[in-house]
């Protein structure tokens, strides 16, 4: 799982979602044949929803996964299925990296969600561009709370205000979308600009390679046995 989700807190919600066609499957079905047919096995479950095996079109799932990630509501639709869920976990093939199976979590519609959302750094930091500073990204995601319909796919962090060495952006500086509450400590550092370290140049001493070669040959000859002679015995 890429992001941790805490399904708690209660409040009524209205959902904005991405649709994905799904159909229930028999657990006895051959998973290999399902994948060969262009589908992917999956399952959805929740506190009030029993674990239900389904299959989804793999190409369509990839589109939805890219669009929704793990922080947008996905509506699983079919003749025998209709639930709203979040992509909770995706299992990848260790060799190809292709998704092999997915878990969908069916949340309660009267609850808020706590979730970690990825950060996208935008803009150019003058302290980096003009002064040669080093941009240090301390955090790549932040924990927030929101209704599912207000969950952002990602949160932007504008670094154009970092103008000097030591400049920092804290969690409290991030502009959050409407309906989203920050759950990080306000003083947490998100990104900063560090002053580049000066490189110490060490002059290499001149080395006489010919002298080394002569010395090496001398050492080899010192312990050698001359042809035609017998090595001394102890």
C-alpha cells in the first residue's frame, strides 16, 4: 500500500467519484485465465461490507488508478455490484511491476477519512536558481482529514518563495483545498534550501612512476633464485 488510510470520524458526505466497471467472480475461477482475458482479480470489503471477490478490466483499472490514486473515491459499478470505495492496496508483479490484484475499501458514508496525500513541488526557488543552494525535500506527503469528495489527488507546494539560504516551508504554510484539515504539526518542515558545502581541493603530490617501478623490480630480484643456482636450504 502506498498511503496509509485511517477510516474513522463521522459526518455525512456527498460523493464525487470515478467509475470502474466490476463484476463479482467465483473464488474457484482460475486466476490465470482471468488475467489472460484482460481482467484483473480484486476484492472489496469494509466494516459494514463483507469481503467480495470481483474482477475488473486491467486497462480500465490502470486508467482509474492513475487518475484517482488512493485518495479519490472509485465507484465500482456492475449488474450485480454498486459500491463506493477507495483503492486500498495494489499488489504488483515483482518482475514486470504490473498490477496483479487490488483491494478496495468500502468506507462508511457517514465518516470522514484520515489519509496521507502526496506533495507536488511547483515553481522555482530563487535561492537554488540564483545562489546555487540545495533544495532539501524533508517530506513527500502529509496527513490530512477530509470528506471523500474533498480528498485531493495531491497537494501543491510552491517553492518560489525560497529566496535565501536557510529558507523553509512549514506544514502550516501549505494552502489546503477547501474542506481539508491538516493533521501534521504546524511547525513540521516540508522543504528548505541549504547552503552548498565548499569542496576542499587537495593537490596530488607528484609521483615518480619510474622510481616506483625500479624499486618494485629491485624487491622482486632480491628474493629471487638465479637460474642454475640452488636455493639455500635451512
